[in-house]
């Protein structure tokens, strides 16, 4: 799921048509997740949808490179799981990737 910061990064990095259409950004995110989990294939997307998905992928990668250590760790762990983590997996990621000295939630 796109965080607010990631959505802002995506908005800044994209042409105006994608910037101001929250529905299009949400659709691109849903298509990205469907591709990553194998529920869709690239051939099922139009050129515009594929371009939007690539923009989401670039924004996610940029976020991984520029985020905090904790954010990069969590992104890498989610990528390793290749899909949406279960509640237990998400909690393990939170614990594993928390900043030193950060309280346990």
C-alpha cells in the first residue's frame, strides 16, 4: 500500500495527468500489486496502465533508496516476501526494522 510520503513522491515524479488523479494513482498501485503477486500479467495492461505501473515501481524504488534505514529495511523485507505480508509477517518486519531505541508498539 502506498504511504502518504510515497504518494507524494509519485505525484512529484509524474506528468500532470497522473499527479491530479487519485483514482489513476490507486489503479496503478492496484495493478502493480496484482503484477507482483501474479494475479495479472503485463499483457493484460494497456500502454497507459503499464506506464502508470512503471511510475509506481520507480517511486517505490526511489523511496527505498531515499527512505530512512527503517523504511528501506521494511521495503526490502516486503519485497523478499514477494507480496502482501500477513499480519504476523508485518509485525515481524516492524520489530526487525525498527530504529534502535525506538519503543515497541
